């Protein structure tokens, strides 16, 4: 394994960044799907906004990997497609947006945990600053989902 530096990423970090690209693409697709499933315009707008943030994050990670002369991933995972199929099922057989919000929160918990794991392994690398900014955006989106879930559970 090559050493990590401010100029070059080691293979372990590149692999971790590839995972984050995949997760961000899955998240983009999931939030886009959720925005189309939900009738509430507030949720539609929020989900669409998070989707756009996640595609920007994926592109940022792709550019970082590309700058290291590596080939970044360009699509999401099979697990992400399964997750979106579950959201379809929950929307069809549930009352109101709470089931979709519950599933979205589960996805947000997952992406947050992935960022935390990668951040703990990449301190001091050229990826650290970008990852910290993206993690803050993930935390903010997750917190907002929790607020919305509480609001819709109460109504």
C-alpha cells in the first residue's frame, strides 16, 4: 500500500472514496424517487434539494479521484436500487409520508456512518477538507429529515 499524502491518495482511500461516490449516487436516486412519490410539496422540495446536493457531492469525489489519475465510479449500487424498490412498496401500502420519511432517515443514517468511517481514516489527506464539508451537509440533511419525520408523525 502506498502512503497517504497531501498530494496523492493511497489505494485504501481511493476505495473508500469510490464507496462514497456510490452511496451519494444511490442517495441522489433515492431522494429523486422520494420526491416523485410524495404528495406534500414541502417534502418534494426538500427531497429535490438534497438530491441535488448529493449529485454535487458525488461529482466532487469523482473529480478528486480523477485528479489522482484514477477512474472514479459513475453509477450507484444494486443495494440502492433495492432500497428504492422498498420505498415504492412502503408508499403503496402505507398511510401518508411517514413511511417514506422513515426509509429516507434509514438511508441518511447509513450515509452518515459511512462518512464518519472514511473521515476517521483520511485525516491529513488531500481528501479531508472535502470530506468534512460533505459530512457537514450530510449531517444537516439528516437532522432536517429527523425534524420532518417528527412533524409528520405528530400530524
